[in-house]
C-alpha cells in the first residue's frame, strides 16, 4: 500500500507544480506584455483596433461605400460596409458644429464596451450613440477647438485634456474608450468611407 | 421467442454487458438526491442530441434578407403589409427557424423540447456542481480528475447554450454574438492580442455569413463532440472509481455505508429510467404551459430597443458587467472557473462530513450566492450607476483613436 501513497504524492506534486507554474505564467505574461507593448501600441493610437482600408483612393471608391449628402440631410443612415468576408456596420451622419458648419462623419457602430450595435441619437443631425445593452453613451465632440474631457476644464480651461473634434467620446456608462471612427471623404455630392477601424 | 432470448443473452455475453449491468453501486448513492443530479444533466444532453439532430437537418444558416410573418406567440409587433398579411424583413437564419417552429409538422414541440432540455441541462449542471462541492467529492482518490472534467464540461455547457442562442439570429441572438465577438478584445488592452486573433480567424468583428456558419458548425459538431468525449471519460471514471463517499463523520458508519452495495441493474437502472421519464414529462409540461417564443427578428442596422436582457443562464454576468468597471467584471467568469479548478488543491484536510468542512460548505454557498444574487438582481431592477460597489476606472487618454479624417465642412 505504500506504493499507492507514493504515487499519490507524486501525482499531487506534479499537479501542484504545474498549477503553480501555469498560474505564475498566466500572471506574469500580461504584466510583462503590458510593460513591453503597451506604450508602443498606445503611441500609435490604434490600441485594440484593426485598420481596414476600404479604398486606397476616393476616385475609384465603389458607390456601395458612399451615401449622398442630400440623404444625410434627412438624418443618419446605416450602411453595412462589406469587404471580402468582412462586414463593418457604419452609421453616416452630419454633425452641426459650434462654428455653424455641417461636417459629414461615419462611425463603426460596435460598442467599445461589449460589442453590441449602438443606436444613433439626435434628430436630423447626428449627436451621439446610445448602447442598448449596458447603457453606454457616446457623444460626438462638435467643438472645432476640442471638448473638455474632465471636470478640471471648468476651473482651468486652457490646461485640461480635451477630446479632439468629431471624436465620439464616452459621456456615460461602462464603455472604456471612444467609438471607433471611419474616415470619410467628400467627392461631388456623395460622402465616401475610405478607411475604418474595427 | 426462444431465439430472441438466446440472441439477447449472446449480446450480453459477447459485448461484456453483464459486467456493466451487474457492477456494484453503493446503496447510499441511490437514496441520496445529491447523487442523482449528474444523471439529469447527462440525460438532458442525450435528449438535446436527438432533437438537435432533427433541428440541424431543418435549419439553414444565413444572413440574406427574406420576408417572414410575425411570431404568433409575441404580440405587439409592428410590420408592413404584403398581400393583406403582415410581414417583416428578417435574416435567412430567422426565417429558417420560423419555418421549423410554425410551418413544419411537430417542429414546434421539437424546438420547445430542445430549448427546455437545454435550460434543464444548465440548471442540472449547476446543481450537480454545488452538490459535489458540498459533498467534497474531489477528496476521494481520482475525484480531483473527475472534478476537473466536470468544471470543463460545465464551461462547455454554458458555451453550447450561448452558441445555440445565437443561431436563430433574433434580436437577442445578435447581441449575444456581438458580445461574443468583442469580449476577447479586453485581452488586447493588456497587450495579448487574443481579440485580434479571434477577429482575424473569423474575418470580421461583425456577424457575417461566414461567422454564422462557424457558429453553426461549433454548435452542432465541435463542442458536442468534445462534450461526448469528456462525458465518456467521466462515466468511465465513475464506473471504475466509484462515487463520492457519504458525508458521514463516524468512520465505522461511513465504512459500513460504503460496503453496502446494489447491482446497477435493476436498482440504479430503474432510478435512471424513472428520472428520465419524469424529466421528459416536466419538459413537456413546461413546453405546454410556457412555450418559449421565437423572439423579434433582426436585420443589420435596425434600432435595438433599450433594456434588452440576456436569458437567465448568463443574467448574473450581465448584472455585474453593467455595474462594475469592465476591466474587472469582464474576467469574472474566468475567475469563477479558475477558482473551481483549484478548489481540490486548497480543500485537502479533514473528512467529508459537513461538520468537518463547514468552511468549504460556506464558500460553496458564497459561490452560488454570487451567481444567484446577480441573476435575481438582473431580473428585478434596472441597475442605476449610483449603487456600483466599485467605481469606474476612467480610460487613459492614449486609448482613444482620434478622429482619423480631416474634417470637411459641407454646410453653409
């Protein structure tokens, strides 16, 4: 019977040893990864997003990636941008900026919290997006000089962090980052999506 | 007649089924309901496999748009008129499930049995997990390995439920798949590109024909195959290794209880068959009293009403995800699974009776309470931001992708 006990002890040793090794690895890998990669990736500003080029040049961009401006004047429009096997849900719209001009914009409508499709808000002009799942709210910055990002801006308007113009920043709810934008270019009377982040 | 009896005896002899049918089962495990729950989960799996086979033949995945009449079980739909009948735009997947449910003979009851046995399997799996946690079944020789298999099977069961929930591509299914596709992106924030790997394997971060085909194959082939293999290993382990010892402190009494055995056939066999019949009647009763509707259809770009809730097996996760910072709450299931995996390594001293290991019984109750509290809260209240126990960590500014185009004005 001592044989059996020896076996049991060895099995337990291997079990505990591999568990400790695995958990150490599982703990240190993200730590090391975050120390090494985080800054390099963050500098590029593309953290956790993949860049998708829809068309290299707006002149040979297919019509299916575009919306007429006259249609956007009626309100935001949903377009499913398809490239190969990929589908990118996009909402095109016009933003009325504080300088009185209208700017065409497009956003990838996948919520940055958990990935639900977000609903556009505002009437004729696009103002933001609301997520139906966990209640995140994204507001589009409509001030060409940038929008205040935190409460310090009321005290010290010059030095605080500001969201860039047309950024769909998180103004409520659990989402960790801004909605992924889609680069649009105006050609003639149509707005073309040329580059997207998914 | 004698030929058949001879044939039956031959089968029993040649396939060594007699050894299986006569293998000794401890009497206490036939009397204690805590030892019956695993059978319920396993039997549910076989009901699901049989009904699932028929459903898989009838179902066609796809995202192309078709016209579908409204769900008769779900009043208050708005749709457009076509030839004097109300119709909706819906995906091929939805139209296919509609066809199965309302236009195929026996399709309705087939789908109801499949759904209710799926819910029963999840409930039985959870109940079985807590029963074995309280009994400390991992303390016997070979019990730890079976516990490990059980945790993996439970994880796969929940996965299978979510995959199946996606397939009709109704409003809630689409939210489930979008969450599934984007959940892994939180790894990317820590520098491990798991989310990008998932996106590159599937080819899209949004549902496409390709993605739904992969989900279909995973649901009907890959995950059930893994479950079947693990279940076979587990049954083999129980067959030769025995079940958990009874929770009796007195050593003399415990040994006596363990020595008292009955043959599998007819004692345990009758119990299992009775259990299966009871289970089938409960499923049929539930299907008759509360038939589960096919939920609202969804098409890409459709506005989704606020306040949508997930089905009950993942409701607790929804609650915590909504009220706790995503960088903490997203890992809650991983934490719960990892904790379940290391329990056999932590709880090693003492006997198996409740007086000797009350602290672990308390931990098991806390574990079930975390899931139960989240489930109940998710159904009861719309969670306001104020009651969050942990405040939201605001994301560092570097995480934001600045608006990438040069803004072009088009207006006056």
